């Protein structure tokens, strides 16, 4: 069973209906009455920052106050997250967190100054984006099953590129190998661009990368896309099956983003922010912005986010332990 099937998302039609029903003004009891700060624990320009800025614009409109993005990168996202963990729980200090910070980093051996499951108050699941499984044209595999058969025939002969050690693309490859019962050689790069370039050059055979990183190369025939890693097909490439459909039942690996406050955030403030965020997530502008990133909006209650986070945290903990992945190996 996939993670997404365990924890239901709010579908876009349902979320639209939900937003229409939320007629109570979000300014209840005077909150918010000044600008809000949303920490993105990564430098500007990356996928998380791009999605966060689109979200901040729509959230500002929904909540009636400016939401200022504050980039605080470093330590794999821990510096920015710790800033919010230590901030006043007043609703004016928010964290735009990703799965890499809250689900993956804690299992890699590094010591964060906070407990990811206790230090933050969940507000809303913002969205999620899968990777694409792509191969160099020289690889004699047109489907996921072909690739699995090839890997079983030639153990450790297939090398796959990732965005770096301990990244989602690396661990997606580990999850694929474990699910398929095969071995592949991991080749880490410093980002999606060099990983894609080397795969196009034929220096590695297989690549797990975000859709925008490989879309142009796939369209040009320089890479062959076999499947997406999400539980459902993605809107920008409906022709691509999921890995679960194509050969490994139950497979799912997606980057996700969530909005959090510090632990102890009052329930009334959480409710105001959750309602405003759900309004923001169903806007046509936000949906189109995410589609360009190969992503989709989510939504739902704070409990939805809490359950999704815990299930994702547990899953990657098992994958990382089984693969023996450590922070510096």
C-alpha cells in the first residue's frame, strides 16, 4: 500500500468546495494584524524556494497580511528549521519545510538541535512532487520491468545518478533497488544539473530526478523516461506510468512541502492559518505554478499533515537503515 493511499489528500474538486464553504473571515479575534515571516530553510532559487514564494503570495492574499519569505539555508535545512523551533509560537513565525528536512535528515546520522516529530505544529500539507525514472538511450530498457530484468541479469553493472548523497533522488534509487530486489551502483552529483548532463553523456545509465530537470532532454530524445515515482500519474506527463503501475506495487517517493509553526501554537491560530492556506492552495495561479515544477497542491487538515509526515519519516528510516546510508559515507 502506498503512502498516499494510507493518508488521503484533499482532491482539487473537494478542496474547491471546501474553500467555498470557508466563509468565516480569517482575521478572527484580531489575528493576524501584522506581517508574518515564513522561513524557507534553503537558499533562494531551488524548488522549495520557488514553491514557497508562490505559496506565500497566495497565502498573503488569503490571510490579509503580507507573508515574507526568509531564506535561512545551511546544515541540510536544520538551521532554518531550528530558527522556527525556537521562535515564539504566535503565528507570525512559520516554517516552509520539506521532506528532506523532516523525514530524511534525521535518519542520516547528523544531530539536529530539535526533534522533528515534536518541535513543530503542523498546519497544512502544501504539495508534493515526484521524481522521474529516466535512462540513457543506449540502455536496452523501454519499461520498468525491462530495467529490473536487466539489473537482475547484470548485478551492480547499472549505475544511477542522483542529486547528491542522502538526497531524495539517491534514496529513491535505494527504494527502487530494494523493491525490485536488484543492485545498482549509486553515483552522487552536486545537484540535478550535473547528474542530468552526465546521464545524457552516457557516463551513467539511470537517473532519478525532478521532472523539470529532465523534461527537455526527454522531449529531445536524449533520455528515455520510463515512469514517475509518485502514487498517481502527473498532469504534465500523463503518458508516463507510475513505478507502482509499471513493476513495483506500492512504490512511492515524492518530495513534499508542509507549513508548520513552532510547537505550542494555539489551536485557534492553527485553524485560521489552515483555512487561509487551503484557500491559497486551490487558486488557479498556484496550481499552474506547481504544475511547472511537476508538482501538485495538497491541502487538508493539520492532522493530515501530521499523519503524512509520520508515515514518510518511518518509511525513509527503514530504507536508510536497510541500505546502510550514513551522513558522510
